[in-house]
């Protein structure tokens, strides 16, 4: 992975105020894939013991953006990006720490389309998602 891509993931996405507030961390990143984690906290729940769906969606959004950023090179001269579409299907209640694996399925110069699978500590699928990210030049 190019250092530019790693910088976007670590210094922009993972360091964003929302990622820091939720405690989202980068577990690993390689070209076309990023794995992020979110520790369960009571202050992120809807009802006791269940993470809010919006928190899970935010984890998905940032994971998709990280996967998109993972393939950047200096030739891209990217100045930023944004999620243009986010489709999350919740498969089960999120009741433990989570891990989101985002994989780029298609990349063009201006956009990526990624699949994100969110699993809990028991390896249960909590959410499946598709994220389309726009790349600004």
C-alpha cells in the first residue's frame, strides 16, 4: 500500500472526530481491503445491551471509505472523497465488539464500490453492506 493511502486511512478517516468519538480503530489495511474495529460501549446503545444501528452504519461507512482510500496512489492526486451511497442490511443485534471487513469490488478513477461485512466476537454476521465512495481529484 502506498504511504499516501495509509495516510488517508490513519490521518484522515481514523483520526476524524466521529471515528475518535466512537472509538473506531484500524485493525489492518492493504490495497483494496480494510478491517476496522469498534469496541462495545453502553453509551453507544439504543436499549441496554444493543448497539445503535446508526453506530453500526457509521462503522460501515468509515470501513468503506478506508477500503476506497487503500488503493490510492500519487497518480490519483486525490483531494478527498465522500460516500455517495450506503446500503446496510442488519442481520442480527450488535451486542459485542464488532469488526468490519471492507473489500473493494470495483474501482474506477472517480469511485469505488465496496462490500462490508460486520461480525461480532462470536463471528456472527451483524450487518452486510454496500458502500459507493466518490474520489475527488
